[in-house]
C-alpha cells in the first residue's frame, strides 16, 4: 500500500511538471505572437514612411515643373511683345527701320562697339529729315530694342538653365524612384521571408503543444482510472475504515 501511495505521489509530481512545461510553452508562444505583431506594425510604419517620401519628392518635382513652365511662358510672352514692337507704328517708319537694321554699315559699326550717340546719329541720318520729337522717338525705340535683346538673352539663359536643371531633377527623381521601388521590393521579400519563418516556427510550436496536450490528456485519463481503481480496491476500503475509526477515537 505504501508503494502505491509513493507511486501516486510521483505521478502527481510528474503531472505538475508536465503542466508547468506546457504553461511555459504557451507563454513563450504568446510572447512570440506579440513579437510578430510588433514586427508587422513596424513593417507597416516603414511602408508609410516610404510612401510619404515619394509623395514629398513628387510635390517637389511638380513645383520645379511649374517653375520651368513659368520660364517658358515668360519667354513666349517676351517673344510676343518683341514681335508686336517690331511690327508696330506707321508703315513707312517700320519699313525705314527694317532697312536701317539691314544696313551693312550699321552692322559693322555695332560690331566695333561704338558708343550710343554714334548709333543714334547713324540711324537718324539714314532715316532722313526728322523732327525733334521723331528723333527722340527713334532714339528711345533703338534703346528699347537693344534693352529688349539683352533681356531676351538673359531670359533665354535663365530658361535654358531652368530646363537643364529640371531635366537633371527629373533624371534624379527617376533614379531615386527606381531605387525606392527596388528597396521596397527587397524589403518586402525579406520581410515576407522572415515572417514565413516565424509563422512556420509558430505553427510547429502549436502542433507540438497540441501533441503534448493529447499526451497530457491520456496521462490524466490514466490517473483518473488509477484513482478510481484505488478507491474501488478492497484494501483501500479497509484502510479508510481504519482511518475513520481512528478519527472517531480521537474525537471522543
């Protein structure tokens, strides 16, 4: 009978150890689940940061494109004004000015970079007899034309610089976009691979725990049958009777 009781104690201790191991594994699985959830949340945050960066780059490129469009519009507007100035005024005066600009002597004089008064005197001489107001008008028109040419050169230079800068920015943006896409794909593959490993490990752990649950249930069933058999054992009934008698004796 003493050996049976010792056997029951050992079985009870074994059962408690198995339960503790099972609870420990369950806690580990819960921690693993929390880690996976945090991992997925971090992955989502990284993807949002990439998306915001791409949106910022797109906004910057759009702003640069608007600047380029502004320069182009300014250039076209300037060309339109220049055309209007060349074709404005009375017909004889316009024709005289066209003849004046086509004159080879004046072109040579311009190449020699003489002062403005020499230009003006040559222009007025070629145009013939003019009133003082007409002379002032012609002088102002010539100066305006020279200033317009300078302004056109400056605007043209700025426009070309803006176009070149915009094209370089476009190339850089395309390269950066390709790098971001490549990085996203690479990161996605790495994340999916690591996530698959974690999920497979988690599934394996769950399967192992389920097997241990089944084994533990079998052990518990055996213990239940053993306890029932012990209770039904005649020797156990005799021991209980003796214990009851002893308890009654002590209570007297």
